[in-house]
C-alpha cells in the first residue's frame, strides 16, 4: 500500500523526499491519509484523500465547489493577523495544475496542506470547545453569504431534505431487502410518530419564510480544528458537502454531535443525553460567528433544528441498515442499527428540553441587541 500511496502523492506539486503515509481520521465516507515529506530537514505533512465516488458522483464539480469556497475564504482572511494557511484548507494542485488526480483504476484523489498543532474532538470535553467550534461554523456561513459566481453545485441532491429521507426509509421498509424490518418495528414506530416534523423547514423554505444559504451540511464538531495552544476554533474542514442548504441543518448537527457525551454509535443508551450547558455554549458561539445574518424565524427554529437533524440522521442509519449497510462504513454487526438507536434516544432528550432551549435563544438574542 505504501508504494501505491507514494505513487499517487508523486502526482501532486510537492517537493522533498517521501517518508510515509498513515491512515488518519474517523470519517465514514472517504479514505484519508496523513503523508509525511522531508523538505530540507523539516518534516512537512499533507492530507491525501480518496474521494468516494460512489457517494460523490461528480468529483470534478465537488472540487470546483471546494476551490471556490476556499479561495473566497482565503481572500476574506488574507489581511488579518495570523495569515490564512491555518484558517482555511489549502488545496495542493497536481503537477499539471489540477485540483484532482484520477488513477488508472478510476479512483479520484485530492491533497491538502496538513494543518499542524491543531486537533479535532469526536466528543467535546468543555463548554469552551463547543463555543469555539460553533463560532467557527457560524463565521464560515457568514463569510460565504457574498461568495461570487452563482449557486454552488449540489454534491448530493436532497442531502438534507428530511421528507426525502423519510421517503427513502419507507421504500426500504417496503422492500425489506435483507429481512430486517421485523427486528426494528420499535424504531420504525418512533420515526413515524414524528412524520409531521419532517417537512417543517422545507415548507418554510418553499414559502419564502427562510433563506437558502451556502452551508457546510456536515457540521459534526470534529469537522472544526481546535488550536492546541489557544483553544480557538481555527479551521472548518471536510468540505465535500458544502453546497446550497439551510442554516438550521448546520446548527442542528452541532447540537446532535456536540451536546451528548456519548459516541455516535454508543450501545449503552443510558449515556445518551443532551447536555444543556453544551447547547448554550454552541448557541452563543454560533450566533457570535454568524454575526446577525439570520432572520427572526430562523432564530426561533434553532432549537427545533437539533431535534430534526438528529431524527434525520437516525432515519438515514435505519434506512442503510434495512438496505444491507451499503452507505456508511460499518465495523461490527448491527453497527448502523446501534447508530440509529443512539440518534433516537438523543431526539427524546432534546424533545424534553425544547421549551428551555427556546427560552435560552430569546435570552441571548435580547442580550445582543
């Protein structure tokens, strides 16, 4: 494998002597490696990724999105103290000037400069981490409000369209490809009891009450790099799903991934809960970074967004389980079902605190006026 990776990375504009490539990160979709080069006695790292083109059907358009976004963000930050090399992903071009390398077997690879002295957290440990990560995502959305060049390409159509995800689940239940429906009736009933929630945000969008924006669409809190020294959220990463979307799905996914102390696939459901202090930290950070671009209705439905996206992700895990585990990588039997059950338990916890969450939004918005 080392020889294969060495050959692939040799097609990118990187000088120095190749040392080694090691698997990196915890993503479900792409294959990611940290690559080390000796450049005049200094060890410099790069991030090499194979894009999963079964998920992302058009890697070329996907990378066009990423180049547009990273170039715009770089221009926003270029005159600020500290520069931009640690604040925005920097795409490394191929030897022939492209942003993507296609191998003879039809796989697609890209490369970024690795950001040193920063890390991600799968489970946030402090309120400060929650605040900083949410602030980075809020700023990310705010900075992209004025990106030129028209609408971004939809890398996955209807990616955050909860009614569409529910329709996919219903189809999976109907087909029951691998005979698992009989074992998950409790989970199916839980989802169907909340069917009326699924279309709320899409209905608002269709009525013109909320605005389509450029959003990240995968705002797991481990998609923000936290500086090792300052504790600041410095860079938003994993830009494959940056495309037109709703701010609520981004903020909701922060609630989903940042408020529970349990892992996404925790089997002991007693550990799954929404920590209100983490919600407040996320809310304060996000609204600080967003810098006032949300309208009143968007603000009002921020708490609901946590419930909705958690339900949607639970639906997706359940659908994949019923389909035979074809989308998300699994590492054990019933892994997607475990993931689903964790999401549904978190939905319950969010529901029990929704009124308190709404009051906190009103309180913070009043403070900022």
